[in-house]
């Protein structure tokens, strides 16, 4: 999951939401919708109040390194 999140953070364009970018990468890698859903659930669970999905994904990636 970490690799996909990092790719989504790197490839996100300013006119796209994080969710849309993540969806494109999931489809490109031929991963399942269930993977997308589980990943977004993890991002949303990791987010703190007022935090964007991008910030939560960064925090989740750094947390997985520990």
C-alpha cells in the first residue's frame, strides 16, 4: 500500500483530488476496487481533524516506516 500512496502523492496534479489520482494508479496497476477502498479507509482513519487526504497519506507512509 505504501508504494501506491507514494506514487499518488508524487503524481497528483493540482487540479485533481487525491482520491482521483489514487484511483488512476490503482487502475493502471490493475489492482482491485477493494484495494482502493481499503487504502482510502486507511487514509481516512489516519487523518486528524482538519487534515487533507494528502497530509494523512504522508503521515501514514512515514508511520509505516517505523
